C-alpha cells in the first residue's frame, strides 16, 4: 500500500514537472524606441495606484513596479528577443508583461497619459517627470 502511494506521488510529480517544462514563454514584439535613460509612471487601477520605473540599458528594458508602501510588485527585464525574465524572487504575472509592452508603446508614441486594458482590467497610465 505504501509503495503504491509513493509511485502515485512520483507519477504526479514527474507529470507536473514535464508539463511545467513544456509551458512556452510568451514572446512580445519589442517596439523600436529611441534610446532613453529612465522614465517614471503612475499606474492606477481598481486595486490602487502604483509607481512604475522603466529604464533602457543597452538593448534591454528594465521594469520595476512598486505599490504605495514601496513594496515591489514586479521586477522584469525585457530582452531584445521579446522574452521577459524575472529579476529577483517575485512571482511571475503575465498581465504585467503585457502592461509593460503597452507602456513601451506609449513611450514610443510620446504620450504623457494613456488608458490601457489588460485581461479586462483598466489601467490609467500617467508619465511623471523625474528630473
């Protein structure tokens, strides 16, 4: 009986690992943007207001979103290949990845404010002058 439980556990564990490994990373089209150093945005939604810092270093875009208490919500880097990588130990949230791409498009179009919808959630994005 005990051997059967161990085998069932191993089967479920191996299956879960295999499925996790097969999960494909979403790739995004990285907008071609004139180089910039840093940008800061206020991102508001029904969940409150957050700050988003975007920096462009070499070919990579770095995103850090923090809440009003200064707690990081997301830290990601967007590679030229269109793949996001997590920075640190924050849990992945694909909705933030899509939001970050849309904010890059607002930077590209030189907009100071935008309304962005991601997964039926509406975000109001406003550029802040950090100089």
